């Protein structure tokens, strides 16, 4: 039987955590669930522990280490624990777990990475006004600058074939904020992964407010330009694959991203420059 992991990150998602886990259990009853929490102060982790679900694993970090590093920790966890598939998504109910089977169907047909797309035919987005315009513009710019015929680059709703994750250079993915998602697509493309899309309806988040910093849009565009240049010049593909090893600080055996220049732990934040 295929061993599947579903992951999402949390920071103050107490109002969303119960309905999200319940929906996941209905949509993917055989899957395990991994939550990486960045020291929520609203009782998110208490709720998870009180639910006492045997299929749910909680990894707690001591502070806000960023969404991208939370995803890298989950991808490393999936490899370490020998999962076949890992699905990543938001923890705020904007991604409906009912679409998971459609993502998995694409993997079954041969894809290595499947992106849940708002902007492909059949997809949709609840955003209106300025937020919709900015989101569409960011994805159009990524499509143009990266030269990839995809409709969606900035969402976290994805499914990966875990055996292909070893082809990605995790050191190249150590970028801040939401830039992680478009950088992952670029890295997967240059490494030859089969990338496909499946249509989804993106919902407004449930409880709480968006945690996207106001400056993240500008940082994201600057990073897109850097990634596009690295892809075009071949710098991305020439970079050696980083190793994932045990962290000397926190002791987690699958969290330290080590390359020729530096080491970075995505569990505790430990860093070392060579």
C-alpha cells in the first residue's frame, strides 16, 4: 500500500486546526498527518495534543523560523520516514482536502510533482480586488521569467513523489517567505522532474487573518528575478545537491541542510558558515 504523508505548518491556527484535521481524515483516511508549529501562542499545539490522533505527528519549533523551512523540514521528514508521497498544504482551510485524491491521481499517472492550481482551466480563487490582481500578476511574471508552461507557482498545495526529492538541492530552497514555493518549482524543473497541475478552488482562510507580511510581495519579486537569472545562466543546475544530516545543536537526524558553503538546520535554526 502507498505510504502517504500530508503536511501543513501552523502559527496561531487554533480556530482552524480541528476542522482541518477532521477534513483530512475524511479525504485521505489512510494518510499520516504532520504538523510543524512555530511556537503558536493561541493554544494551537494544545488542541492538537488534546485531539490525541495516532496518525498525527507534531513537530514544535521554538520560534518563527519561516514557512519555507517548515516545508523543507516536512520534505526531509518524509524522506527519513520512507513515505512514498507527501502532500503539502496551508493550515488555514484555504486548501480543501477534498482535492487530495485528484493530486494523487496525477502522481499515479507518472508525475513527480503536482501543483494544485487556482489559475488553470477548471480552477478558481475566492480572492477579489487587489489581492487577486497581485496573485495573478505574480504567477504571470513567474511563468514568463522562468519559461515554464504552468499556471500556478506560488501555492503550497502540492503533492510530491518522495523518491524524486533526492534530486532537489535543498540548499537552493533556503529562501525567505513565500519565495520558497516558486523557487521549488524552478529547482524541480531544472532537475528534470515531471511537473503537472490539477485544478482547485482556493478558499478564503477560515479563522484568523493572513500572516503574509506587506513587504513579502516585493521580496518575492526580487527573488523571482534572482531565480530566473540563475535558471537562465545554468547556475541552478550546476549547484551540487546538499546533504541532509543530523544537527549537532538539536540532534534531529533529518534537519541539517549541508553544502560546501554552509549548514542550516530547519528544526532549530542552527547555522554554520564554512
